[in-house]
């Protein structure tokens, strides 16, 4: 009896930058075209695409990939994908939740601590050779215990950030569409309206996705309602903040500091914000640990394998 004919390989597009994070067995059965971040999305009969969050996958791109069955985003946020256009074309959209929660919550705390304890100014002082020794009033920062942490968005990452606040002795308040009783029970957090969150937070940390409702939620009006000297931290998406308004609040001395991992027009940063005082600006490294990035790439490709094998995706964006 002759052996069964080989199963044809499935043509897929995968971001070239993920190559070093993937093992050959994860790519079994796939004929991969590696797509560099600076290349436009090509036209053709690929059945799956694994894009980075910097690649817009909208109606035009979906139209030029008529055989596409899945967009397996390598990120938990999926604001780079037109999910309505995808649904209309019956293309499944998946993301990579959970595996990046701890890494991103840890980085959020790195930003909170760096802002509160003026780490950038301290490092600059040492590097500048101008440090003349211990001084009782040198680089005094914010004492965290007893301060109020305000969380906007308390899903996976927002809750992980809140849980880390308990041993630091912070009071936690949060604004969310739905109450989180388990989180409240475990951390003593209180749910408040957005306006009260602004008025009472010593540290405001953003953890909601970029949506039409959340874009620009931190703007000149909302910044004016914040406590003088408050700290703003953003590890969610850059466009939640109006960057020029934030820069002006820092220039005026109304805001204590801003710790930002994400920007509206990455990798560009509004020039006024780049030049503003008391900022800690990071190049979108929230999930950047070896372990996390490997897991993100693995889940994205596992979603592709599942859908192409006729199984349910592991982590669909909807349902
Ligand atoms: P998640 O579990 O889906 O949590 C998002 C939360 O935002 C949900 O609790 C949701 O509320 C809330 N939310 C949505 N719209 C809101 C609104 N209009 N007002 C108030 N709350 C709203 O997502 P996650 O895993 O925590 O990730 C959060 C975001 O972090 C992602 O969307 C992504 O953009 C960003 N992120 C950034 C990095 C980085 O590298 N810096 C890494 C990972 C993630 P409900 O609970 O009521 O639905």
C-alpha cells in the first residue's frame, strides 16, 4: 500500500521579529513567510497572519488577504486590528492574555517607584559627576505608604498592579464599568466614579484598552482636576493620554511626575513631552521579559495551529 499523500503546508504570514522566539516544532505544518515590521502587508492567499501590535490590520489588508482565517495578534491589546471588518469577513481574531500580566504589572511598579523616588534625576546626578555626597534634602521623593493609588481599568493587569500595592501600604481606589468584588475583598479597594478617581489619586495608573471611550481620557480638563503633585502612570496604550496636555501640566509644575511606557504615535514621542521635566519614558517594554515574550509568540502560533486544524482558538478576542 502506498503511503498517504503528504498534507500540504498551510501558507501563513508571521512577523519576522518573532522568529527567534519560536521553536521549529511550533511551526510544523506551516509554510511561513516572515514579514518584517517595515514591510507593508502583502496581497495573497495566506490563511493566517501573526502581526506585531505596530501593524494595522484593517479592511484594506483583510481584503487583500481573501483566504485569511485568523489574525493572531501577538499582544493582549488588539486596537491594531479592525475587529468589525474581521468579523464581517469571518476572520477570527486572537490575542495573548494572561501570560503578560505579571511582567506588565511589574513594569508598572517600576514606573511608580521610579517616579515617586526620582530615579531618573538620581541616575543623571551620579552619571554627571556632580554628586558631592549624601545630603539630607537631596532628591526627596514621595513616601508611598498611606498614598492613594487610583486604577483606571481593573482587568488582569490593573488588578495585578493593585494586588502589588497592598504590601506597599497604599489605599486603592478604582474606576471601572463593572465592580470587582474579589479584588475589593483581597485588597480593600473601593470603586469610585472617574471624577473622584481623578480628585483623590496620588498616583493614577491606566490599565484600560484603547477604545473610542478611553482615547484622550487624560486631557487638559481631567489633568486640571487632579491633585497637585500627583503622578500619572501609563502602561496601557499611549492614546489614552493627550500628550501635549500632559507635557504642559508637567511644565507648569502641577503634576508631580509621569511614568510612561506607551505613546500615541510610537516610536515618535510628542517633542514637548520628551522635553518635559519629571518624566520616566520607556520604549514600550511592559511585557519584555524573555519568558513572557516566548509565551506570547507561542500562544499566537498555537491559535493559528488550532484554527487551521479546525479547532476552537485558545484565546479569541470575543467569546
Ligand atoms: P483586560 O483584562 O481586558 O482589562 C481591561 C480592563 O479595562 C477591563 O477590566 C475593562 O473593564 C476595562 N475597561 C474597558 N473599557 C473601559 C472604560 N471605558 N472605562 C473603564 N474601564 C474600562 O486587559 P489587560 O490584560 O489587563 O490589559 C489591559 C491593557 O494593557 C491592554 O488593552 C493593552 O492595551 C495594555 N497592555 C500594555 C502592555 C505594554 O507593553 N505596555 C502590555 C500588556 C497590555 P470591564 O472589566 O468592565 O470589562
